[in-house]
């Protein structure tokens, strides 16, 4: 299911991408994502595929590797 995930946005290597940095489990991860998957206002967020079950949330990021990480369910917002 498509959701928005809170993140921090930075410059990408190319004009059509940005760096999305997400926080999870006390760590952070930065990945390059297409600019079309990002909203910068009112707060930065990236469109992800999310799966929530039993109070645990997992997302698949829209980066080249389709990175999958467990995140805090409160960092997800409806798409």
C-alpha cells in the first residue's frame, strides 16, 4: 500500500533525484530517490510501499535497490 514516510531531503547527484534520509531504530539511512517520489512541503516526505502488521511497519524505498527497512509506524502518513 502506498504511504508517505517522513524524511529529510538533500541534493541528489542528478537534477531528477534527491537524497532522502530516513531514521529507523536509532539509525539513519540516505538513499537517492526520484524527485517525483518526494514532497518537500509542508514537511519533507517520500512515497513508499508500506506494510503494517502487528504494530510493526516495513517500507520499500523507491531507490534503485528497492531498499526495505523497518520504520516507526508513526512516521507513515496516508497517501
